């Protein structure tokens, strides 16, 4: 007889102790959008980027709804307990193997948008924008959870909903600061949208599969497509004033583009180009990134990033059948150009190396599955 699954009884009390205050919390806001009682808030500001409990009678570390049996927050958390194995089982029906440091995938390609305007506005090859536009125009989704800049002259990324080409391109490009794009779900639902793409860093793209595996209910149902961004870390918004302005006199309102290729690259409105050594930026690493083990967005349908020798191509990791169908159809229609990933073997090797480096950050006292494949330290 098959073993019965133990009843899931973990609530905010356990989440607060094991994730929120332990350093494991990435600030993804999965618990916020899953809470059916709306008692979890979120601090989306420099030095914060984390959830907190709104009701006061039991203090910050406990929840009256949790005491009565509500477990939605822990079911939605992609850093609670055995999150990696559970998401793997849901997506791939198996666990990641020790040699799969970058997660389970089907194909690796180099791609770029065929539309010159999309390619020019987007980061590297403009693939993410091309995917969203194509999926919206072909009825695969009716909206995308992404990020826009708070206002002109600002580089603060805020959660946003994109429903057409114009709003997709308004969110194109990288910021390297953090936006919990899942927080745009209420707006999407208020607008009557029901089939959404989530574009997010690795921690965010694990939310859906973890929710679905743990049967959190309706919170994750609108997410139909998961697009992940390769990410080793993001920076606190205060880096603009405290480093770029204070030391280099670079005003954020004069910046037009940024990228990271071994150095922090910044392009200015007047045409100037600047490089800042990444070692100088480390002090502004967002706290939620310090323990994150997932560089390669291992639970997305399609993971994307601009690593390797080709600045105008996107490294594209196709992980699920849905992801494969979308990429193959876009290639067939000429919406994107593609070539084999092994035409840039250095990019693939770098992805695996950075994936292993990120996994080394996962603490040994936490669930061990995220460290599978790493060398065991001699006692």
C-alpha cells in the first residue's frame, strides 16, 4: 500500500522562523499573493523587499488564521522546506540529478528578436519582449506580470501588467534592482485577465510550480507561462545614490541602459559609457540574494540571459514542453532567429559554473536538496 502523504500543517509561524527571519527569504511575494485573508503585507523599498504580518494580536511571528489551520503562505513559498524537489517533481516528474547544476532542461539555443525595434529596446537579443508580444498576439496569454520603471528619470522597478506591444516594450531592459512582479496579480485580475505570463528572477519562477505541487488553491492558477531571468544577484535601489552618484557622479535620471558583463556597464543619455567594478557593488547586494541557490531560473518554462560572447543574442534554456512549443513556433514563423547553443560553448560552461557558485551559497543547515551535486567538504 502506498504511503499516505502527511497532512500539510505548516503556517506563518513556521514560515517566519524558517524563511523570513533566517535569511532564506528572497522577497518573491509568493506568500503575499497566496494569502486568502490578505494579512501579509510587503515592504517594496530599499533595504526591505520582504513580507510581514499585518495583524497585531499574535505579534509579528504568528497568525490567527494559521492557528485555525490556514497553510497557504508556506504552500506558496519557494524556499520553504523541500521546495526544489517538489517543484522538480511537478514540472519534470523527477528530481534534478547531481550533474544538472543548472536544473532540468530540454534544449539550449541562442536566439534574438527578428523585429529590429524589439531587438533594439530589449536586453541582449530582446527575446523576452518578443515572446510576450507573440504570446499576447496569438492568445497564449492575455497579460504579463512584468516590471516598469516607477516614473521617468527613475530606475526603481515596480510590478506592472503588460497587455500589448507598447506596454511590453515599456518594461524591456534590465535594471538589476528588484521587483516582486507577482504583486501585479491583483491588478491583472481586477482587469479581468486570467491567462498570465510571469517574467521574473529565478526565485519568482519557482513560485508557480511549488504552489501547484502543494495544492495552494486558486492563487497560482492565472500563471500559465513562466519566463525566468538568469540571475546571480540583484542590488538594493540605494546603489544609485550611494555609489553611482556619490562616487562617480552618475545621475540615475541621465542613465539610459545598463548591463552586467563582468563589470557593471552604464550608458548615459549624452552617449557616455561607464564601467564600474562589480566588487565595488557587492556591498549593495540585496539581502534576499545572499543565500539564493538558483542562478539559472531552473523552474521556468523558458530561462533567458545575456551571458557569453554574443551581446546581441539571448542564451535560451528551454525546460518544459510548453516552452519548447512556443520557441519552435516563433522560430518557424520567423519572429525570432535561433542557432544552436553549442555555437557559444563558453556561455553554457559559464552558466553551469555560475549555477554551481550560486548553489554554494545555500546554507548547509537548510534543506539539502539545493546543494545536491556540490563537492562534499571534508570533515
